[in-house]
C-alpha cells in the first residue's frame, strides 16, 4: 500500500541557512504524528515547507504517490494537503459560517459535519471570527481545514494561548477526524503529554524515526 504522506530527504532553510536536514517520513491513512521539540527546533519551518509555503533546499514531499512541487502552496492545497498555521489566519470580519463556506463553498455536507464536530461553533454561527474566544477561533481554524476534506492535515501549535481543557477537546476532535476521514495528521504541539495521548507516532528530532 502506498503511504498517504511521505517526505524523502527533506532539507529546508532560509537562504544559505539550513534549519531542517534530511527528513524522512512515511505515514499511512489515519495516522497522527506528533512533532515534539523546543522552540527553534525547526518544526514550523518543516510544516511550512510541507505545505508549500517555503521552497525546499532539497528532497521531496509526496502525497498519495505524487511529488508536490516545491514552494507551491496552492498546488499542495489542491492536492489535499491543508495547513492550520499557528496564527490561525481567519477572516476576522466574516462570520463563522462564512469562514467555513469560503473554504468549501460547494460542500454543504462537509460544513454540516464540522458543525456537528464543534457544537460551540454552531451556536456562534453568525458571530464574526474576530469576536470569538481563543478556543473558538482555534475550533474554527481546524474546522475550516476539515471542510476541505484534507488527505493530509498539518496543525502548528494547536494549544497556543489555550487552557488545557480546551486543548484536550480539540485534540480529541483531531483524533476523531483522523479516524473517520482517514486523514494523516502532523501535529506540532508543546503539550507533550496531551499530544502523546492522541498520537500514533511521535518524533522529537527530525530523523523521523518514531518512538
């Protein structure tokens, strides 16, 4: 069986500075991988490269057997790889419903599925994203990714600024999405114990050898 998401010798940096070297990953459907490590270890840089926001210095990112073009975020997204960035990047002046419809304008079923996953969002459907609490905004950011029915979902610092109870609820939803949608999830997270509770594999370095 072809792995859903692979990295082969992925090396990434900024100009002449190399941050991440020779990453090899091979993840099958429904797998949640937690990337753990201190600030500055290159986790966000790696996700940015995988999502096409940052060109590779060398190596490949492969989704369902197809090599994704380096530094082409739109192509990666169209192929089914979706990033939830650490700053969430919501349309703050649009409502919850409009944020979801912007991501999946023709898929009402997917929008309804997200509303079922996040009942708190349904209650705030017409409220602007900028008026939501931090936890609600993160729900919306993840929901906006899920309505695109991603083949691979990258989530950067899900817990940033949130209470542990909210983080636990969000991670449970991520686990459910992986199981029910057969989506690969690569999760960058500072709450190590909470991340390990939902992850199938984890890596604390970029040798990509899960422990």
